């Protein structure tokens, strides 16, 4: 519902807030195009969402992102999330009936990891093809002072073991891997979501991801870059400053 972005999000989907002269979701779709993704299912809050109006049924890559030098198209589909099921896990649950791939990418529409020289999404996808894992999660490398705003990834032998939300008392000089919700997930995620119990009336995808990781290996893929988002006023302003330089 984008309540953290009020009052702007009364009239704009949070993912449609502009960074520079482009909506924030456009940077996400560009990363998907670079990573070879040719089908995107967007979970939206209404049939008349501005996102669906803006993109329609097809994104022509050469026209929309000529700087990539890539030809082809991305098929766009939209699923309306029903009222009453709140949280990131509820959004993912909405696509079960139409996403039948053994593994698929899950990525937020209102935030992205910015790294023009080494895009994070492609690196995370590559991990499932080069190791015997069922999925992958990107871990943005941050120092102890920065990572306390997010969730810290714990791992063993390169595989996910847990996510610690907004940890305190970390070594400010050490480096940690933060979860920014860049995932490649297997079909098993849907069963894990059905088994969740709500926290503060919300169903969190992170809980389901950890549940899957307890049964099947989920690779942790360290990535570098800057996390830019439209979720809060200060971070939205910072993103605009960063990409205008």
C-alpha cells in the first residue's frame, strides 16, 4: 500500500515514483533485461495500476533500453493482490497459479542494487547454474554500521542459514552481507508460504525463504553496489542525487 511514501503514494504506486526521469521500477526491469529474463509477472494493487498502464503487455528492450544493445522483448503480466493478505510472502503467493518454472526470480519493484559495472541480478542467477543448490539470495556487502538498517545473512559453507533483522552491536569495521530481497527461488517456496504464521498481521517472505533453506541449499551470493529505493523519503531523495551525478 506504500504507506511509508504518503502522501505521494496516494496518487502514485510506490514503484512508479521517479528517480531522475524514470520510474524506479524501470531500473528493475532494465536489470531483468540484462540478466536474460523475458517474462515478468508484476504483483499490483489494482487492475488499473499505473505500472500496467505504463508498460502494457510487452516491453521492447531495444526501444526502452537502447544503451544495452539488446534486441528482444519482455512479456509483461499482472496479478492483482487481493485485500486481506498483507506482506511480501502474500504478494509472491499470488503468482503460484501462473508461475510454473522450477525456479524463478523474485525481486522488489521499488528498489534495486545499483552497480553499472557488475550487475547483481545476473550474478545471482548464475549461481544456480554453477553449484548444486535449489536457489540463491544476493548478499549486498556492507560494513557493520550500514547493515544494521537491514537484515544480516548468516550462512554455512556458502549456504543460507538465517536472516537477522536489523541486528545491533555489530563490529562497525567488519563486513557483512545484507539481504535486499534479490532471490532465485524454487517452487517449494509456495508450500513454505502456506505454512507461515503472520507477524503483526503480515506474512514475510524472508521467513519462507529460511524455511526452504533448512531443507534445500540456498546459495548466498555476495554482491557489491549501492541500494537505491523509493521506500522512504530520505532514500528516494538520495537515489535521485546518486543517479543525477
